[in-house]
C-alpha cells in the first residue's frame, strides 16, 4: 500500500466511526436538544472525513468538484437545520429543563 491508500483508509474509517457515534447518540440521548447535537456535529465531521478520503482516492478525477460541492452544501445546511430543530423543540417545550446549564432564550424573553 502506498501513502494515498493509507490516508484514504484512515480518513474513511475515522469518518465512519464519527458517523457511527452520531447514530448511537441519536438512539441513546434523552431529549431533542441532545439528539440534535449528535445529529449535526459528529455527523457533519464524519461526512467531511469520508468525502476527503474519497477525494484523496479520486485525485485528478472530475468528480472531485462534486465532492467539494457536497461538503460545502453540508456545511451550510446542517447547522441551520440543527438550529431550527432546536428552536422548534424549545418552543414546543420538548426539552428537559434539568439538562440545561443555561437558557439564553428564556433570559432574552424576560429581558424585554
């Protein structure tokens, strides 16, 4: 095996491990906000690592442009979706108050 193959394997395995931990977090975390965190942060990084591994393996191929676009699209959409899901869960009172260390939304509402 040469260096690009080893780098590809490390990136894809690392990304897959992060995606697996995100999936386990979705099943195990107790409330919507915790699940949202698990669904966005490790999942996005895992996907980016898998895409980087694919780009290393496909170096010089025309498909790398599509891989880059996929990564950019993920970076733009995942945080927005996570934030909107969090707002909806908070508005619907589908959060566990005992797990919150700070409640910036409630503090901002009471400051008005």
